[in-house]
C-alpha cells in the first residue's frame, strides 16, 4: 500500500501509530506531530480538538480495515470446503497480529473501548459489509445454513475470531487453525428441531 500524501491522512495514520504505541493517554497533538515528522502545531491546525483527532483516526482505521477485507475477499474465491475458510481466516488473523496489522489492531481495540463513552465513534466502528464478510455468508448458505440464519452465524463467527485476535494481542501467541476449525464447525452445526429446544 503506497504512503498517503494528503496531510489529513498522513496525520490520521500517525495518530493510529501513536495510539497503538502509547495508548489513549499518549494520543496528543504534539505526539502526532512528532510521529508524522511535521512541525509542532500541524496536527492542531487540522484537528483543533482531541475529539476531532480521535474521530479522524477512527474514520481512517475503518477505511483501512475495509480496504483490507475487500481485498481479501476479492483475492480469494468463496470457500468451498471448511478447510478453505479456516485457511482464509487464519491468514487474516496472522495479518492482524503482525507488523502494520498489529498496530492497527491495537488502535482498533483502544478505539472500541473509547467508543463506550463516545457514541459517535461507536457508529463509525459499526461493522460494515465487505467481500470477506459476504464470502463467509455465501459459504455457510452453500453448506446448508438457512439464509435467515447465515447472517447471524457470520457475525458470531467473525466476532469470535476478533476475540481470539484480541486475546493473542494481550497474552501473546497466534490464532491457530485448530481454534478457527472449532468456530467454523460451530457455525455449521445444524439447528436443533424446534421441539428439541423446548
């Protein structure tokens, strides 16, 4: 991915890096100026308040995540077998635990916590449709999951994977294919008959 030249985007990317490395308390206009290699006062000229800076950061984070998921979905055909889906999710999880992906993951979870107190951030962070999500849903319906149920199972599966990524960020380690295999098996489990649920 080429480096952005637009000043607002450069500052938002620097803010993501600062948040990932220093946490919410470390996210200051001066710290972003330093991280971007720009003169003191540049960030505050573009984003006058901390709230404005945080909102720009979250918008940029979501745009980068969406681009990553769109690309992943377009690069990989709809999985035909459970192991194909396991491999695809494992690759994305590894991407989110290393390098730039790890930095974005740390920033994303910090923003998620912050959004508890700032509903406008929560609205920006709400998961959106993308080709990767569509591929999971298409896989489930192709394997016999009712269309009405496939969306809920897709959300549950991806939320659980997100939880595994969070756990490995905090505690170390990787998301193993075995972890993902169990989640995929759960998403494919047949719904019990209505009378069995009573």
